[in-house]
C-alpha cells in the first residue's frame, strides 16, 4: 500500500501532466496570481468556529492530508500565503476554458479558507482540514457583480469536471433555484462514485425572499448545510426546509480573502466546514458510501434548536472522525411461542405435585380468611355466643272468671 506522501506525489505528478496536455490545466497554481478582492478587518485574535468545532483537538486524529476538495464557486485566490502551494489551477466552468486560481469576487477564497487555510502566526484563520488540497471550479462569473449567479448548467459542468480530476469531496458553495437535468445527473454520478456532494442551502431564507427551493441541496443524497452564529442561532438569511441536513458556523466567520483575512457571512462558509469534516473522515477512514458518510455526520451532530432550519444539528467533526458506523443489520426477534413439554412420568408427577400444592395453599388461605372473619365478629359481640337473650320471667295476675252458681241437689220427690 502506498504511503500518504507517495500518493500525494503521484497525484501532483498526474495533475502537472494534465496541465501540460490540456488548456486551462489543473496543475498547482502559481503563487503570483493577480488579486482582486482585498483583505478586510478581523475582530479578535481567535476564530470562534475554532472553539465551537474543537479544531485544536481534531489535529491529533486527522488533518485532511491527501484529500482533494473541489470548491464550486467564484474561483480561489491561490496566491494567499495560507493557501500557497495547495490550490490547483482548476478550471472555469462558466467560460468552459481557462483556470480558476484567481478570485475577484472573494467567495470561493472564503470557502477555501475555512477548509484548508494553513495555520500562520498572527492569523486567526485556520482551516478545519488544513492539509487538504483545493481544486477550484468556477461556476459563478467572477466579476464582483451582484447580478452574477451560477446556473444549473454551470454547476452540472463543474461537478463533472471535479469528478474527472479526482476530487474526493465536492463543495457547492452556491445555490440555484431551478432544477436542471445535467446538474441532477452529475450529482447522481458523484454519489454513485462515493464522492459526497455538500451544498449550501442558500441565503434567501428571510421573509421577503420567500425561501425558494435550492438546488442541488434539495436533491436526494446531497448534504444540505445551513448557517448559525456563535450563539447557535440560525443565520437570518439561511434557508429552511427538509433539505437542510446540518448547520455550521456561517456568521462573522474569520476566513481568507485576497492576500489576507476578512470576516464573512453565508451558508457557503457553513458548507465549507462540513466539506472539511468530510475530508477529515476520508483521510482517517478511507472511502465509504455517501449514505454511510452522511449518516456518520448527522448521527454525530451536536443537538440544536428543533426546526427545519437546523437539520440534524451542528456538525461535530471530532465526534464524526472518532465515531464508527455500525455494520450490524437489524434482525427480527424469534417467535415467542414455547414448545410443548413432553408428557413423561417424571413430568406428570411434577404437574400433580404442583396442582396439589396449589390446592392446599388455596384451602389454607380460605381457612385463614374464615377464622379471621369469625374472630372479628366475636370481638364485636364481646365474646358472647351469637344467640338471642332469654325472655324475662314474671308472674301473670289471675283474672277473675264468671261467678260459680251452686246447684242444689235434687231431693227425692
């Protein structure tokens, strides 16, 4: 079995060969690429997602090395010092030619920062899987225009290109609000190849935006991700529905932008964190079916407020990479009917003894109850027999009878 370093060297050589053979190749981007979006202000010296997701404890188990994560967005600024040497040139799926290693808009670089930013002195930004490599796929026109948006076609092409160039995790950092056959087919192909697709659920969740159905997050098998703030409350623009599987930090997140750092909001950043968690799992546990990886991420999630905006809860990378999926299948319980006992002589004697003992016990109980009742009745009667008392005796007066008339005896005539 090849070591991780050997595989990384082999992959880098293959990518460099592709860069020579094809226009707009996928070799490592030069560090002097032009910059458009500029660094901003970051408050504090510690990124709050670093504490919420326990990033410092995770490094003992996995750092994402050897895993290639495709970021489908506006491109990635490869010249940022904290990404230097680990961002491929990528491809522009909008123009269908050229590279995607620059980012005037900034969104793709922000997502790449939460995934793979290398720790640096003085910077509050560190990627969750900072040893992973990033394959930028531009699916949104990079012109800093508020009207610029991805299309189902560009996302479909982007997923196809990610698969063709060896991505092991695909993060779709933008949502579209129309289904598309090419996009649907590309997602199905990724899942069939055991490549997870993690998609932002979109930032149109406010009442005025009416929360439209986001794609590809709404597809079966895609891991849809919403955003929360540092207190665990849902981001006000994060969309909600049964397509939300997990939530992750997505408000005032310190990340990369241009040649430095900035704070940013959005479900794209949250999707980046979940994509990084998937890269950690791939690095530690190897390739697994998308359904198993999804179950591992959702079952290990930290509890959150109930509701269709939170899915299974807050992604918990530490629990996910140290947990395991049970391979045991549920089995039906055996029948509960007892077998008939054999009518042997010994069995018959046991039955007779049991019946006799039961009858004797019943008779004894009845006798005790009768004696107890008799004693209680006697106590109420002060221990005298229960017979009627004798009638009193007295002399009755003699009533006078009719007068007695004396008759004279007849004499002789």
